[in-house]
C-alpha cells in the first residue's frame, strides 16, 4: 500500500484524517468528493482492489469487511467504514457546505435517492461480485456485462423516475444546491462510463451528472484522474 | 393490495402514516420495528412481492423503483422510499426512544454496521435478484442457494468481526440500548432463518439477535407473524 499526503489549497486545518482509497472504487469516490467539498484534508492510502490488497492482513486490521473506503480519525479509535456512514459523519462534523437539506422530508428524499445507488445498484457490480460470478459460476464476459448492465439500468431508471416526477428536483437532485444524492448520482454516472452505458435515456440523471462534473470537487476526484488509473478503460 | 388499520395499544397519536409492506420483506421489517419501538401507528397496505404487485400501475405511482417499503406521510407529499432513509426520517421526527447514539463517532459506527446489511448483503438476495439469476442465467436451486449463502455468510462474518473486536459493543450492537444497527442485524438474522444458515459461527451476532427477538417490537413484527406468511417456509 502506498501513502501520499495531500495538501493545500483545500486544507482548512480541521485536523488530519486518513482515507483508504483506490482509483476505481466508486464508494471511495463519494467520500473523496465530500471531503473536497468540505475542504477536509486527508492522507490517502492506496488499496489495490484488483490486486487483492483488501484481503491482506494489514488491511483486515483496518476493516475486517475487506472493502473500502475506511476513514481513520485522529482520536485513536477504530476506522469508520461504509461510504454512507462516512458521508453522514462528515456532514455532522463538517457542516459547511451542507450536503443535506434543512427539512426532514428533504433529508429523507436525498437519503432515499442516495440509497438507490449505494444499496440497490453499486453492491451488485463490485469486484467481489464480478469475481464470484466468473469464478464460481463461470460467467463469461457477455454474461457478466448482461448482469452489470441490468442492475445499472434498473438504478438509472429508478433515479430518473424519482427525479423527473418530483418538483423538488432542481439544478441538482434536490433543489439548486449539492447534496449527498448528487454525490451518489455522480458515482452512478461514473459507473455508467466504466460499463459503457448511455445516459441519454435518463435525461434528468444526465443533466445533473453533467452539472456535478462541472464542479471542481467532482472533476478532480474523478476515478480516472486518480493515481494508478489507466489511460483507457478495459473493464 | 389489501389494506388494514392497526390501532392501540401502540398508537400514541403522532398522526397517521401508511406503510406499503409485505410479510417477507426484510427492508419493511426494519421499518415496522422502528415504527413500533417509537409507538407510531401506521395503516398497512400489502404489496405481494411474490405475486408481482410491485410491478402494477397503482404501486408504480407510489414508488417507481418497484420496491418496498414506501411510507406515506399525512402532508400530501410523495411517499418516502428506501428503508435506511425512512429509518433516519423516523429517528428525526420521532426521537424517542433514540435509535442512534448521542455522539458522531457512535452514529457513524451504527450506520456503518447497518449498511453492511442494507447495502452489502440484503440487496444481493432479494426476489428481483433471485428471479434474474433463475430466469436469465438458468440458475438451479443449488446454484441459487450457493449464491445466497455466500453473501449472507460474508455479511455475517463482517458483522461478527466488527462487533467482536470493538469494546463499544454491549448488550446490543452499540452499548446497551437498541439502535438502528440492531434493527438491521435482526433483519439479517431473519434472513439467516429463511435460508437455513446457522448463526453459531457468529456468536456475537447470534447473542444480539436473540436479545432483539426477546423484545416485543422485534417479535411482533417478525416476518413469519405477518398476515399472509406461511406456516412453514420453503423459499
């Protein structure tokens, strides 16, 4: 595992944290975007999921679930785990800019949109699932692509349906300010790029994703701009 | 869809809500337990997932993602969706008894444990996934059982590892009071029962699950005690 220290201009001095990350991890992308939006500096530790770093002993001590992200605080306690839990933590501890609406109903909507991605789409296409399908059930590349495209498409359809029917949708998923839902939607859009899915049938998703990627935090933390990312993708 | 009104003794008069539910749905079980713990009365509407009610037009208007739960508030707005989003909403609007710890790190831990179930285990074994594996990839019952057991086991191992190593674990997942993590753990334990997985290799999980099921809310809302549930299970 390789360690790199990130510094200014986005370090506002809230105290260091350490993030276990990998260029391709969409869950970690979500956390990186939130950290950058909130101006929180992190030391990053690379966990190469494609090389199996997550199964090695030193990482098992960090997160025995063998997944990333994991966020180490400076209080000496055990690392935080699971991207949504970390996003909620960051929102509580670094409230500016807010990434949840001020009202309970709005927060429920933002969390619901987020969970469509975090629970019902992303966990079905992660490396451990792809590996199990190919190694245990002998899925070939065509079958694997069918599997991935199906669940990605289901999530995109669900997001589009919820966003397009609700007047609460604005420039972003919920009104005209960024929320956790936009971070999750952006990670879904990155996945669509990885798996070569066209966003055109989902115009509201595509519009909001474009608005996100026009923002510095989303663009600079994009998986393909991270150390170790390939120049071209062959999933 | 069948409608039934639930009444006292657990109605404390916070105003009616309507929950779309199904006996077998573990995501809805989580919401029902929280509603009962907080003494919130709900009207329930049955959505028979095994009969495909979730794909019918009247339910698509409720939740275009075609999944349950969905929670209708009495403010005339669109239904809330996704179990974790609904749990967080209930926690905010009905704060007693609290189901999240008082400190940010504790909340992050409880949410992280919850997401191991809600994101990384449950969505891999739901009816839509089982149906896709059997209908599109011709999985037979043995293959399907292998698939389900693998992801259930991964989640149980992850929960056990996180719970057993952390002194924050108490009578329940986080200290000696119930939290959202216990609700999620209990739903994972119900799934283990559905799929005939032994909890003995996960003694902390098994101990906490037993403590939960000894509580009235968890016992009375158990999937096998709901209308429509079979006397014996043949998944």
